[in-house]
C-alpha cells in the first residue's frame, strides 16, 4: 500500500484511490452522493483532505454490513466538518445500526430456513410462504397466489358477416373459401 507523506495535507483522487483501495469511479460516486468532499484546484483537479481516507474506510465498512448510502451520509453529516471519524464516532454511529442489522439477520435466517419449502412450488403460493409474502396476513385466511376474487367478464358480441358470393364459388364470412 503506497505511503503518503505526513507533510502532504491534500490527496489527489489517484492517491486517495491507491491508499483506500476504492476505485476512482467509486470515489467520484461517493463525492456525488455527499459522502466525501473535495476542493478543486485552479486546473479543476480534485484535492481531498487527509480525513477523506478515514471517511472512505468508514463508508466501505458500513456498506459491507449492508447499510444504505443515504444512512451512511446522514451518519457522516453528524460529524464536524474536516474531522476524521475516530473509534468513538464509529462505535456511536454503528450502535444506531445494530437493531436494523439484527432485524436483517433474523429475516435472512427465516428465508434460509424456509427456502426448501418453496422449491418445486413454482408459483410460490404455499399457505405459509416467507419468500413471496414474508408478513402474510392474508395467508391466515386464504391460501394461493390470488387475493382478488374472480369476476366474470361479459362476452363481447361480434357482429356476424354475411357470406360473400364470388365468381367461382361460395366464400365464408371473411371472404375466404375454396374458389375465392
């Protein structure tokens, strides 16, 4: 991993990418989403402060556990500008995500445990299907994949056409037959 001299207070996008392990395109994306900031030089090149390294690490760690970018952005917005997130920041912010992660873990465990129930079903209409309808309230009353009652559609009446007689034989109502 390339070392960045301590005397260097700003990083180019290439230096930030090399040091953080994030692709340049990911860094541009993070910046567009308001997760990291840069300033522009007179030549319109991006320059990132050193705290962007820790912020990128923070973003990538949160992403790995499934935290949405909007939630990460809101968490980073709670930090003072130009300050590197530290261990206490991570502990405080990640604690707020713990219940959401616990809920996801429980949901994934339910899906894993019931996955074999739906194999072979095809329509996913088992009476208790946690895959197609995890919070199935209607499943207690009715089974199947349809919730709306069937309704009869009135038949559409098509006007009859008269047979067309042409030279060479009788034709059907569409004008097609043996000699036509």
